[in-house]
C-alpha cells in the first residue's frame, strides 16, 4: 500500500503537476499499481432522480433555475422507476448507481423518505449506492447510512479561492461541513471537482490540497472536464485539453494514492487514446450511460468495446469495502428531526452569473 500524506502544500502539488509528462505518468502509474489493480476499472451509472429547478447559481450547471437552458425538469422519480434503471445499469456492467437530485440541501419529509427507499432497493440488488443531494446534516447522513448507502458525493468543485468566482449562493465551508457529517457514519466519501472553468493551475492544486488534507482522504474523487452548456455563465469556456486532463488525473493519483480517481464529465470530447492515457495515469472509474445527469456521455457499448481493446475488466461491487446492511424504515434508530440548518448564503456578486440570469429573463 502507498503511504498517504495529509500535509501536501500547494507548491509541492504544482511541482508534481508541472513535471515532464513522461516522468509524471511513470510516477503516477507506479503509485497506482501499489494500491489498485491497473487492469480493473469501476463502471458506475449516474441517474438524475430529480432534474432542474435548483435554486443555486453554480456557473457550470444547466439545472440552475435562474439560467435558461434546454434542460427539461422533472419531479422526483418513483422507486419502481429507479429500480428498473438500476437493473438496466447492472445488466450493462455497472456495479454502482449514483443518484443525483437538483436540491440545495436535503429536507426531511416525503421526498427524502422516498430517496431512502430507493437506497434500500438498490442496495438489495447488490449494487453500491451513491447519492448526491446537496448539503445534509449528521442525522440525515445517519438515516442514509442505515438505508444502506455506500457513498455520498459532495464535490468541492475547485479551490476555496476560485470557488467564489463560480458560486455565490453557498460557501466552501458548507461543502466541508457536509463531508464531515458523512464521515460520522460508515458511508464513504466521494468528492472532487471540475477543471476548465477558467481556473488557474494553482487553483487545481489548491483543490487537491483541500482534498488531500481531509483525514481520511475521500474514497473516490471525480475529475470532471467542464461541459460548457449554452445558457450557463460558463457557456463560452473552451474545452479543456486532454493533456490537462491527463496531468490532473496523474497528479490526483499521486496525491490521493488509495482513492478511486473517477474519469467523469467530458469523456465525449476524449479519444480512446486519451482515455487510455488517463487510465494509465491512475483513473480507475468511469460513468457509463448516455447521460451524466444532463450532459452527454459515451454509450455503454462503446465503453465495453474500449475495455476490450485495452484489456480492462469492470470492477465488482464492494471490492473496496464490504456491503452495508440495510435497516428497514420501521426498524430505524434515526427519525426525521425536521431540522432547518442555516447553510451559508454568501451572495456576493459574480458578474457572469448575473449576466446569464438577466439574459434568461429576456425574451428570445
């Protein structure tokens, strides 16, 4: 096993990121092999269980209600629909289902009870269950854990400094507090970010400082390439280069040696050769299916063909951690408390976010 370091400095990470590419790849691949099977990649399916209408102003997100995009909103899916989608994903080779809801934070009530039932249902299919539902309290995290949740995703998105240039409706500290609440349970943490939002390399290093100093470090870290969606404040951002993606994956692998590094949004813009370099650099998870919440993603059959070409095998469920036990609702030790936590609302002004909001108000 690789030794995990929790006191990385930004300069140390920058020195790694900027190494000659071949040296960087060799170091990352060497570390990767100490903690992971280099020929195994987890296949996950991301399912949007509640789409659109989010009150946040995240500059990258087409689900924000204040921007005008072509996203069709929908109410919370039924448990039966989610089960059918999970079975389809399992048949396609996925070992994990990640359910996303366009919420600012979890609220106790019928909808959260329905999500808990979804978690119970998927865990009983012997699949890992991950949720990304926004901020949540310790009690809500405990209820998810009881239902059988395997992982909770809550991305830091960027460095603390650049975060303020992307989002004004919540604070960076809320992200850390939610992760801390998850850590008080047996649920694993999934947290990463997005590159290509106009941030500097120093910001990318800053995000990795924040992730690496968490103790324990996240069990999985998605590295997303921005998919610029028309109508969002970041619609004019140029696609990030494959070289930036490879460097970011390799640096993440070195800094977070035991973490599963997830090659997430933006894969449709990558060639198979580019993706192969990312796998060599330490990425060992992908999302399969034709959509990632609302943005395009390669078809699962294309991915399986790529796996065949590269000699990669899908990772079985619960390889890294044993399957959690599901506690039925009637046997739960935790109940809804009707909490109303005061998550922060910095609401400083981000000019491009305001411009996109005003544009959405104008007649087309």
